[in-house]
């Protein structure tokens, strides 16, 4: 099919193909100025961190554990403090977490 086309048509087709292809993603290697980098760092350091409450209240978690226990499903507990293992790393009373 390309053999029937003239040289000019092939050059035009190559140019159109080059326009259609995305540009190389090497912009990350371009160095930014020091003032711009310091400005971005200052903006990042001024971002306020918000405390996000848990999505599921503790009462719901306890109710689920109670339902699972009544249904006969075993909920894993810590051997030393007897607290449930889900979220156990946050329990400060357990000697294993000290």
C-alpha cells in the first residue's frame, strides 16, 4: 500500500503520525530554580493537617463482634490482654505493645 504513494505523501503521513504521538515524558528531568523549589517547600509546610474521625463508630464495631460471637464465629483475641486483635497495635494497655 505504501509503495503506491509518492515520497511527499509518505513524508506527510510520517509528520501526521509524529503529531499524533504523545510527547516524551522527560519533563521530570528538567531542573527547577532554587527559588521555585523553596517556594513550593514553604507552601507544603504550611498545609494544615486535619484530624479525620473514624468512619465506623466503636459501638458498631463492638456490636459486630457480639453478633459474630453469637453466630459462632471466632473473633481472635490477644492471649495476654484479651482484647480483640483487630486494631490491637493501638491498644496501649497490652504489655506486647510496649
